[in-house]
């Protein structure tokens, strides 16, 4: 009997309880997630033209990266506070659109891989309950792999060859089954995704690639 009570006690203390979300708190949380999502996307792309015109391309990118790193860190702290209070914010707590805003700073937390790993475990639990996006899980798993200097399962993290073709960063765990893995987690086909990324890279780097004699995107057939 004592052994059963002891086991129950261990299970109980190992289960963290989170605060339930009231209607008023939900409005506040969603406003916070709106802010996080908007500022994340503001610094997720390329430096604005004004910054490039003022400082030149190289310096503009450096300044833009400093600001983006600062935004990422601020957003991580905001997400950690929300998680510690309410748990993982899945569909049931904030809706499908807002759970993506909650996930974004986790995906970009490259300075805190342990945090990413912990959130991947939480995300796995939510997916089993159909309470989170499968593609978010795939993206985060690959991000952790890259941050751990390992190969990817889904090929969501991209780098580019000298001729501008998109290629999987660090390579793939299983290239033969890549389309199966991607389909299972709601990702577009490898070919479509990598061709889209190659086209985008070409459009952003036409001048540089033209100096190498490359006049069109290098695509997968």
C-alpha cells in the first residue's frame, strides 16, 4: 500500500498544472500573440529599401540581423511566460491562427535549443490530440536538427549551392522516403518546395548570379 501511495505521489508532483484561461485573459493573450506574430514577420524577411539606401547592403543586413535577434529574444521571453502560466497554447486555447503565432518564437529560438527540444515534446503531445499543426512539428524538428548539426527528416531548412539551387541544409536522413515524410506532416512536395525556394533566391540575387553566368533559376526536374 505504501508503495502505491509513493508512486502516486511521484506521478502527482511530476505533473505541472497550468492556469485555466478566462474570457478576459484570452483576449489579452490573443493581443499578445498578435504583437508577437506581427513583429516576428516584420523582421523575418529582408532589410527595407530605406535601410539599404542609407547604409549600403552589407551594413544594412548586419543592422537588420541585430534588430531581428533582439526581437527574437524578446518574443521568446514573452512565449516562455505564457507557456509557464497556461501551458502550450494549442487550437483549443487560442485557435488555429493564434497557435502559429505562439509557435513562431519557438521556431526562431536558435539560441536556446533545450527550450526548442522541450517545446517539441509538448508539440508532439498536442498533435496526438489533434490540437496543433503537424507542419509546425516538422519545421521545429528540422530546426533542432540543424541547431544540433544533424541531418533533417523533412528537409524544411534550406541553404543554396553556388549556382543558386536550393538544397537541404546538412542533408537528409532518408532521401528515398522524403516525400512520404513530408506528406504525412502536411508539407508540400520536396520538388515543389525546393523549386519555389530556388526561384525566390534567384529573384533576390539576380545581379550576383548573373556575374556567374546564371540567367535563370536552377530547378529540380
